[in-house]
């Protein structure tokens, strides 16, 4: 079996100031150009796994290798859409989107291709429905607009590694479905290796080749589901039996991990009454 | 809109004028002698009558203050960035800096005179020493409180430390810098005028000292008014610059 672009080998992460690990024994492998989704209850450590992959956190235990790098080496310019807004308030939306290009090409390189980059950024903003807002400031936009701008910024430099942490959480159902299509087509054009964190199981099945289900924290992988559906996938396709079956099956696994926990919670709650 | 105009444009003048009127009234009402507390009208006529020497001394004070402030900004920003960026520099330097800032700067003037002689240099250095600390503290605070999320973003892009400083650290620190600058400019005036009072042969402080020794109290007050006015003008200039450059921090 060939090494994947992303390899996690029994990776465990414990934050410095906490007693319990955020995630435990995570093993997953994503082939180059592949697309996986991570789902699981809130607080189970999905964002933490993304931080490991991005190189923002190093594993307390186990191994994390991305793109064949030595563990801990710089990942180069990753495309990350963070869960929390990370817009730079002093820059317009357009300049925020241009930031990765500035960093990647350096001052001289950026100046040389400025006009071209601006065109590219404007076109991408247009595609995400933010054309009119290019010259506004992030704090003048709604939460959903900021998320879309953040997605633009993750995509603009055409990274080999794309990490999306609940990128559509603040959007209405219809815009969200539009953006699934958009992200899928960008993914099919460039094939960045993609890791998506989401709470929306339809979104996970629509976008991913493989879906990993996490247990309640400390997070472990409890299930892996390969999605064997043809591409390109469509919104209509999400209502077909094969698609729905995947969603149901994943839902079953999540209900299971929640139930284990809910069961523990009820016994905990009863204890004082007995004692 | 009308309210806003009233508040920003009219109110400051109104309150200042009111204060002067009250002052004038108190002096006449209680028949206070002019060598104790001259009324604003007398200060105004003194200003008009002796405008030439007053202007000369004011320009000298303005120059020493601005040079001192510029030095404070230059050193303060560099040291502030070092302290804000590095725990080690912070841990090593802060006891010394706090101790130094607790020293009354007037006490240093005689030493400066021994080193540099009477004149412009001690005034510049006093202005520098007194306005240096708030700049260091604010720049360091601005840099040290950059949101970790923004650092994560830059690190995920593989940015070097210098790039992070240029693209995030410096712009994020700008509002803190202006807050410091507004404090520092008023302090710089205090420094230069104090030093001129003790050891100079030019400047508003020197003029006031000489006038005081001759009991020309209206001229002393004229000096105070001029220093206050220069302070306001510079403060306003920085505030104007602040509004233009850091409007994003107040979202407006
Ligand atoms: N910087 C940190 N320091 C200490 N603990 C942290 C830190 N970040 C996250 N944690 C802890 O790690 C665990 C996992 O957090 P994480 O953000 O990865 O969860 P998540 O699965 O992304 O949750 P959600 O779906 O709500 O975004 C949580 O228990 C959280 O309290
Ligand atoms: Mg999260």
C-alpha cells in the first residue's frame, strides 16, 4: 500500500494546560488529491486533528506526516479556512484574500504580478457571490459572508493541502448547497488533498471520498466509511437512495457514540441520589 | 448629525470660553491682584504686546519637544517590539524599565547639564526620557496581545517571523501606538519645559523662569497658555492621523 499525502499514525494530542488528551490514537491516511470528511459530536477534537495536519500543533504521541515531509517540518502554504473568523480587520476583503499570495510570492514577486493576482482574487470573490464586497472591510460583512471570504482566502493560492473547518456553518441551506457544488468543481479542477470538518452529514457524503466518525472527546476514530458514489455529485443526487443510505448509516454511528455518552451521563446524574 | 457637529465642533470652544470667562469673573469679583492671578484679558494683551520673544521661545520649545518625541518614538517602537515579541527580553528588561520610569525626570536634569551643558540638549533628552516609557509599554502590549488565531493563519501560510510582524504585528499594534503617542506628546512638553526652567537660555520654560524672577506674572501665564495651546494642536494632529489610519479598530 502506498503512503498517503496525509498520514496520521496513532497520533495523540494533549494541549499543554489540560489533563485529558483532545484526540487519542488517530490513524488516518489520505491519498494525494483525495478528499476526506471528519464528523463527530462537538468538542470531540476534529479541529485539533486539523491543527495537527496543518502543522500548527505537534503530536504529543504518534506520527503525523504530510506530503512526505519529515514530521514537524513546515508544511509550506496550506489553505486553511478556520472555524473562527480570522479576517484581518485593517484590510479590505480583497486584500485579505490576497494575503496568501503576498506571503507565498514575497514582496517583489507579488508586486510583479499584482494586477494578475487582483484579477484572480476578484474572479474568485465573484464566484462566491462577494464581488460587490471586495472593497469593503470584513467587519462590514455578515458572518456567512466572512466565512465565504475566508474560503476564498484558503483557495486563492491553489494549495496542495486544503483544510476546511466547518466552512459553511454560518450559511443558509441553499447557499450552502451552491457552495458544495463550487468546492467540488474547484477540487476536481486542481485536486488539492482536502480535509473537511463538518456537522452536516449530507455535506460530508457529498464532498468526501471517505468519512471518519469520531467518538465524543477525547476523540477517537470509531468508524470509517468509503463513499462510493460517482462524481460529480449533485444536490438532486443527495435525495437518491444510495446517497441517503450513506447518510443514514453515518447517522447511526453518531447516534451510537452519543448514546454511549448519554448513557454515562444519566448514570452519573443518578449517582448522587443513590449515595 | 446636527448633534454630532455640535458636540465635536462647538462644545470644546464653548467650554474653553466659559472657563476663561469664569476665570475673568473670579479675578475681578474677588479683586485678586494681577501678580497673584492675572485675568485672561491681561494674559491676552501680554501675548499681543510681547508676541515676538514669546514666538521665539515657543518655537525653541516646540523644536526640543518634537525632537525628543521623535527620539522616544524611534527607540520606544524598537524596544517595544523587542519586548512584545520576546518573553526573554521582557523578563530581562522590565524591572530596569519600571525602576527607571519611577525616577522623577527633573532629578536627572542636573546630571544632563553636567554631561551636556546648559541649553537645548538637556531639554531634548528630558522630553525623550519622559515620553519614552508609555510608547514601549503600549507597543509591547499591542504586539503581545495579537490574537493567536491570526498567528495560526500566518503560520499555516508558512510566513516567516518577519512577515508575521509586517503583515499582522505592526498593523495590529497601530491603535496602541497612537494611544501612546497622545500621552507621550503631552509628557514631552512637560519634559522640555521642566528642563528649560532649570537649565536653558531659551524656550518657554526659560522665559517663564526669568519672568517669574521679575514678578512679570502675566508673562508666566502667557507661557503656560502657549504650551497648553501647542499641546492641544499636536494632540489634535495625532488624533486626526489616528482616525485616518486606524478607523478599522473602532469599526467606523
Ligand atoms: N488551545 C486549547 N487549549 C486547551 N484545550 C483545547 C484547546 N483547543 C481545544 N481544546 C480542547 O480540545 C478538545 C477538542 O477541541 P476541538 O476544538 O478540536 O473540538 P471540535 O471537534 O472541533 O469541536 P467543534 O465541533 O465544537 O468545533 C476540547 O475538549 C477542547 O476543550
Ligand atoms: Mg472545531
